[in-house]
C-alpha cells in the first residue's frame, strides 16, 4: 500500500496540492491563530515536520506562546513569540487553523503583504487567505487531520512526533472523539497512527492531568454562577477578570469549561462570556446535534463550527451578555427549537 492510499478520496486532491505548495516554499513562518489551542499547535507542529523533511528553513511562531497545558508538547523548533528578530529573513508563511488575518495577531498580519502565503483551515466562512494556495475543508474535524493528509502526500510516515502532533489536534477538536465531527475518516486515521505506535492514552493523560489549584477553584465558582435561560435550554456563564485574579487563574484555565455546561440535562446551547477588558469580551458556544451555534456566532461577527463557535464583542459585560443571549435565542427560534 502506498501512503497516499490512506488519504480519503475527497481529501486527496487538496492534500497533493498542498504538498506541492510546501515544496515551493522556503524561509517559512509557520503559524496559526493567536492563543493557540491543541489543534492549532498540532497543525503547526505537523507543518514544521513536513517542511523539515523537505529540507526547508522554517520558524514556528505562536502569539503569545503555547498555553501552559501544552508544556509537555514537543514542537519541531523554538517557539517564537515575536517577529522582531527572526532567525532568517522570512519569505513565506504557512497559516493554519485560521481564515482571517486579524486572528493571526497584528504583528504577523502586518507582514502578510510581503510574504508568499499558504493557508490550510477547516473553519466555515471563507475560501482562505493564502496568496499562493488555499485548502479550506470544513468537513474535516481538525486542521491537524488535513495536515496528516499533506504529510502522507509528501510521503511521510505518520509516526513519532508527527503522529503525536496530529493526534493532539484531533483529540482537541473532536472533544476526545466525543463530538459529532468524529467521522469514520478520523477514526481510521487515528487507528492507523495507534497501530504504528502513537500512544493516545498517554497523550490524553498529559492533556488532562494538568490542572492547577487556581483552575479548580475557578471552575467551582463558575459552576455555581452558571444560570439557565430560555426555560432551561440555554446555560450561560459570565467570567470576569476579577474572577481570574481572585482564583489565581489564567485565561487558559477556562479551556473546556463551556463543554461542562453543555452536559446539563435539557441544555441545547452552552455559552461562556469572558471579560478581556472593560470594553471587550470573548464568547464560546457549544451545542449538540443539528443546533448550529456557528450561525448564532455569525450574527455577532464570530464563526466556527456547527457545534462549537465563538467570537469577540466590543462591549462591556452587561451589554455583551444581552447581545449574546439574544443571538442564541434568534437562532433557536429560526431552527424551531423551544
């Protein structure tokens, strides 16, 4: 069997096109969206491994760095948090898990006009921001899944640190293989990597056994604060900057919290609104099944996936909360959900 035989037919053309695009690059910035999660980090790492196998010079860029819960994760190079003193003069960029320049951060976004760019993403909402090549595939569960197919098209075995990077992204964006995007393609790809030595159980352990005391305290307080709206079909929880300070917690300690609210019986949509400043808030939405929280997020300028979405609101917490709950209610009404 050739390695490309592991690529599902519907992804094969895109994977081969991206592998060729990578071959045409050099002096490359490899980056994803700001505040990278596991899929962003895994996709960036996988792209770095592919570029290294091709003999390309690259640098890993992450703003403002990787979150603490990924301290165990090995990247294929130093993680640069600024472009002020790059190890070479960048000529190209591979942009991952992100479809809008603003989500790359101001520093990298400002450099895009002078770079040859390739964009790989699995979010709905656009055709890509690369000026050389784009592969936007919303049917993929994770950008790391797409990078697995690029690696296979480049004739790389999915083993070792490359497999770990891909598995990290898949675990993150499928909710540990629990979300509706856990397709047969995802399971087949994961089974292949496990068969060739990828330790999923160890990776899950390293991801989950990382809580700080501050995170435990914060979650306890927030679970008491969470409230039900719309006759129990929506669970909403605001998170203030003061909460983080009092609990000695970080923003990244909220990772996974919104999923817990979705577990409450009768809840169709879970929503967390986090204060970033007195006039700016970020929201995260989760749902099950056919309920489209991406559409609710889009009403507020956000985006994401059908069952997982988010965005930013330029407003204080009171106003942002009212806007968010109104957008959720409008979408549930449009879908005929009580």
